[in-house]
C-alpha cells in the first residue's frame, strides 16, 4: 500500500494542471470551418510559437483563448477556468492574460505613462502612484522609460509596440499572447521588439506567440506548433520542427518561409 501511495504522491507532484488547455476546439465564420478539432495543452512557464501560412487559423486560435473570438465546439480552459459565456469567469481570465496585437492599439490622446496605468487603476483598483511606479518599471524593462511623457504619435512603430508590451505587463498577467507582434513594423524595428520578447521569455512567463520570425522561434520556443487549414499538423521542439519535419505540408512551408533568410 505504501508503494501505491508514493506513486500517487509522485504523480500529484508532476501532474500539474496546464496553463492553457484546448480540447477539440472548432470554430466557424459562417460556413467557413476555420478551426478543426484543435487540441493543445500548454504547461505553466512554457513558451510556444504557432506558425503556419496565412489563413491557417493560428491567430484565431489565440484570439479564442481570451474570447476575442467565440469557439462553437470543444473546450478551452485558461488557468483552470473554462471559457464560457459566464462574464465573471471571462473577466477573471482576462485579468491573467495579456495580449499584444499586430496593431499597437494605444490611446493616441494619452501619454505612454497614461496608456500603461489606465488598466491597473481602473481594473485592478491600484492607487495612481503605485500604478505609475509599476508602469515605469516595465517601461524600463522594455528600454523606453525616457518616452513616458510622450504621446504614441511621437514614437516609432517599434517603440509603440514596446509600449503595448509594457502596458500588457502592467496588469501582471500569468500568460502573454502575441499575435504577429512584428508584422506591422519596418524591418529595422523588428529586432528591438523581438529582443524585448526574448528578455520576457527568460523570466519564465507562459507565452504563446504567433509569428513568422523563425529565428525568434529557434531562440525562445520550448515548442513550435505548425498549423494549416485550421488544423495542428505537426509540433515539436524547434530542432525537431525545423531540422526534421515529418509532413509535406510543413516541409513546403519551411521552404517558403526560410527562402529569404
């Protein structure tokens, strides 16, 4: 009996619940079936890059994780809470999940500092002085504290995206979602944003990033997930995916995406 108890205790220690769980998720836009039985489990602290051709469902997948898009079939659990129409549950999830989009979505009439403190003050009820100190901490982390008093229109695209990352971090999320965060940037600005994300990844935060930046995937990802036509076709470590692809669909994608590198 003691051996069995030991085994149970060991299993309990190692079998931690995932940060994110997608179980046979299906999503339609009208008659278009954009997600087909997508199942994915992401561990706490894991860094996952999702890649694939345009229209493969990768952005829709992460937008479903904080219910910016609503899935019609299957289950999605975030931090142990199932995504449903329950407004309280959704609010609880969104407090723990930060998201950075292709477009920066900053308020143009607010300064950088005001953009970063808005949600902590109004959503987390944080005192203004504490919110401003927190915002400055994260603006230093993304290496633009000197821009705090400027307005978004006075910044470069790369700087605006770093503000967007700092703003998301000011809510102290457990999970960060990135939806092609460099796709709207000029080439010379991409590196500064990717460098910021690499630094965040080193902190051990759970991260999901939709990106075509394969160098970033090789450097940061614990796992790379390849999607095509609404399905997860193949997944594995960066070495497995990039150096030993198993499917013709992934081989074709890599030949196209890596051609210019």
